[in-house]
């Protein structure tokens, strides 16, 4: 009896468990907070840039380090 009940309970509740995973809101870029020069040479300049973002989702995100080439 209890085994059959557990099966049906899981089967009924399963769609509700993953309902929150279906909605994803875009992350908004709010601007630059801080810019600092880390290293400078005649060919390269290494900057550290802190940005402000707005995450309207209910879960945390991780922002990975990235590289950007700018030519003047």
C-alpha cells in the first residue's frame, strides 16, 4: 500500500518540482563600477573592470573572467 502511494505521490508532484526551472529572465547590465590598471607595458595594458549587473532570477549566477581585445 505505501509503496504504491509513494509512487503516485512522486508522479503527481514531479511536474511541480521542475516548474520553477522553466522561466529564465535576462540579466541586465547596469554599468561600470570601477576600473583599475593592473599591468602596463608598451604592447599591452591589463585592466580590472568591475561591472554592475541586475539578476532578476531567483538563483545566483557566476561571472567568469574574460579577455577582451581593443584596438586603437
